[in-house]
C-alpha cells in the first residue's frame, strides 16, 4: 500500500490539471501557430511559466485504484499488476483467467 500522502498528492494534481487544461490548450495552440511573432511567443512562454507547476499533465503519476501502487500499472483496468492478478484469481474480472500451457 502506497503512502496516503502520495495518493492524495496525485489526487490534488488531477484536480489542478483539470482546472487549467483549457487554458493550457489555448496557450499551446497559440504557441504552435506559425503566424505568431517571436516576441509574442516569448510572452506566451512567460504565461506558461506563471501557471502552477502541478497543472502540467506530465507530472501526474497514475496509481492503482486498489492499493495506490504507481509501478506495474495497467491502464485498461486501472490497477497494478499485483491487484490485477488477485482480482483475476478471485474471478472479479470478467473474461480473464489464469493462462496455462
């Protein structure tokens, strides 16, 4: 089980990302525009720098919904590899079974 502080920190980051997503998208669109002058691009970069650091989506760490583990995470099921195996062996994941060959 991950430390509660780490799980809560990532939850706060998710909220910040959602809050500033629209503004970041608008700035990114203006920045990638070929018709914008160099001075204007530098101004846009400064506006990016004023945004909170944790509002950047790359800072988000995906975590297991069961244990909070950050490594070995399966996006499709939103759980870690360990929790995935436990849920599959209990039969709580429809269509999944232990392979044998």
